[in-house]
C-alpha cells in the first residue's frame, strides 16, 4: 500500500455508461486537494461503460484505475476486489448510478482526521433526503427497521452506498455476497467504532436500477439472519493481554 494515497474511491458499476463520466468529474473536483485514486469495477457491463472509462483515462484522468469482471458478480464482490487492489488507507465507496454526492467525501475525511485518536473505522452515510420512488423508500424503511431490531447496529440507513471505511478493517471482515449492506454491524461486532454522517442524495439521471424491491427483500432477509447468526457466534468482545512475568 502506498503512503502517497490517503483515500481510494471504490465504485462498482454495471451498465452505468451514462452516469460515470459526470460522477467521476465530480470526484475529481471534490478531492482536488487530496491524495487519492479512483477504482471503478466494471461488473460485467454490456453497454459502453468500459469505453467511457478508457476514454476518461486517455484524457488524462491519471488517478483512475479500471478493474473488470467478465460477468457480473454483484456489488459486494466488486467492492471486495477493489478494496484488495486499493492503495489508500481509507476506502470511500460510491454507487455507480450517480445518486451519491462525491462532495460529501471531504466532510467524512475531516471526521476521521479530527478524531484520529478515537479509533473510528467506519463513517456511514445517512441519506436524509431520499430521492427514490415511494415503493423503494418504503422497502428501505421496512428493511432498516427489521435489521436494526435484530442486529442492534444503531444505523438509520445501512443501504446508503456512500461510506468511508478503513481498508485494513474492511479486509478483516468475513466476505460473503451482499456483505456491503451489513458493514456497520460487522464493523461494530469486530470492535470498530462507527459514526453516522448525513449526506446528500440525488435522483438517478440515466440508466435503470439493477435490482427490484422484491429481489432486495428476498435476498436481504436471508442475509440478515445469516449475519445475525454470524454476530452471535463472534467472540471478539475483548483482546488478550500478554503476560511477561
């Protein structure tokens, strides 16, 4: 890992050719004063996503790195592969649909810098003004309530794609598909401090959502009970002390 990169921006993207160029330009503006890199994972796209990314790099976006899956493996796997390849100490995750606002990242970085001695491992975005359909907001509220009841993760919006997480902490977590929806609970169960930060949310301007509400609900309930079981079986509430004499 290079000391010259402080934050790696990770963006999983499937068929987001219309959203990535303006989103990446926003990232450049937001992080102009930072030492950063951007890793976009083309998760089996069948549109012009790859061509748009290569064009941006040809135009001088030297901080852009491109990973590619020959077929779609899902958002969690894309993020996991990007985290493994990242060189930054901190990982900022963004959805590829442009609904997360990169302008919120500097404020999240300020939190970890100003509270460096607190042991913060995760800054979780909270979309205070959702720009989704009514059905999607209802499904999200139901999922958040059920998750909060079972996992006690004190997070109002775990589905927000904008998060800032310490790379080493992320890579210590157990990998499984859809793990990105449970990062607050997993980080806290591994004794990491999590704070919530209000962030902007915008309507999608191009493309379509890759998952329907029913798909999210069916998979999410199964995963929720799996994470609940995993947390119940994790015994990391204290660390051993070395006895020297």
